[in-house]
C-alpha cells in the first residue's frame, strides 16, 4: 500500500517525539482504511463504504494539530509527503488488482517509466556494432500499468539479433489533491508520449478537487478522462465528501479498459446494432 509505505518511512526518519506520536496516530487511521479497501468481498459491493472511509481518512489529515507550528516546534509543513493523496493510489492499486491483470507476472504497476521516442536506424543493421539499431528514451516516472516487451531486430537472412526491452504503457494516471490547469497541461505531454508509444494506451487524472476557475478542454487533449472525487472546486478548508458515484465510475472505466467485453456480441444479437 502506497500510504502505509510512506507513513512507515516517515516514522523511521522522524526525530521529533511529538511528530512521531502524530505519525503513529495517522498510521492507525491508514490501516483502518486499508482494511476496508481490502475486504475479502466483491469489490463492487462496498464502494460506498470505501468512499466514506476515504472521506474520513482525508479529514483526519486536516486536523490543525498536524499542521506545522513554529511556536510548538511540531507538526508537518504543507509540502510533506504526509499530505499527498497516496490513499487514492491505494484505491487505484485495488482497482487494478481486482481486474486480475496482475496475474500476468510480466505486467508492472506502480511508479514506472515507459519507453518513448523510439527510432529505428536501419543502416546500423549492417554495422559490426549493432548496439544502436533501435533507440528509445524513458519517460519520467508516473503511476502506470506497463507491459515490458522483449524486442528483437535483425535483417532478413542475417543470423544475429539486436535485443531490447521496451515498456509499453497501458494506462497512466496523475493523482492530485487539487488539480490545476498547469497540472493538466503537463500530464497531457506525458499522455501524448504514451499515445505515440501505444495508441491504445489511456491517460486518466484522478483529483480530490479542482482549483477555482479550472477549465480544460479534453477535445484536443491526449487525456481520456478526469475524475473529481469531491465533485467540487477547492473552497478553503471546507471539504465535500468523496463521491461514491465518482469512485464507481472510476472503477467501471478501468474495468472497461482492461477487461474484454464478453457481452458485446450478445448485445448485437439482441438489439441488432453495432455502434
């Protein structure tokens, strides 16, 4: 779990006894959320409970005592990883796991890079040094599901292969507490790179809130969807609850991407329409 790993690291590194106590408190709340998220029941049957638990856990992190106080020399600065919405990463991990795709041992999930700007240098096939027949770069790390692939090249009738391992993006995510237009623009660049590598890849943003005045047109964007969990713009410290409807929509979207539609032809035969 992303959040628990972060908490454990912070507890280990923290020297201030008051802050260490705070971190242990937060760790208890984090484990409660994890227990609900990982219930051994049908994932889709307790979406409302998951959304409520996310609301409660995120509210815990807004308690004033956890904010840095120069007077008391305690608390955490706003840029601390403690306040990053890693619990959303945990939700996405659970969604990915629930599809069963991770049973394919070669599929990779987490903060990953994917291959970009691939180029084939055909003249190199005839050089003695065949190391650079195919070149590519790596993206910056992003929360992603990627498929590493062995890639081998040789000229017809030649014996020797040039071998490479490339990472093909399947879905990339950007997770934000408050989504800004600048965030969307930057992520669109990554989404463009992913699309160039795999035109079937998907790019999704999941945010708690939007910045005030947020407007971003997806029509000419490589971003496929933006999910706003609280259905709101940021409004000071007043937070709306996490919407179970949005969580459900997020789950359905990921499942539609990763799971084959076994009912597609049944719909054709019952309705006589292919869309």
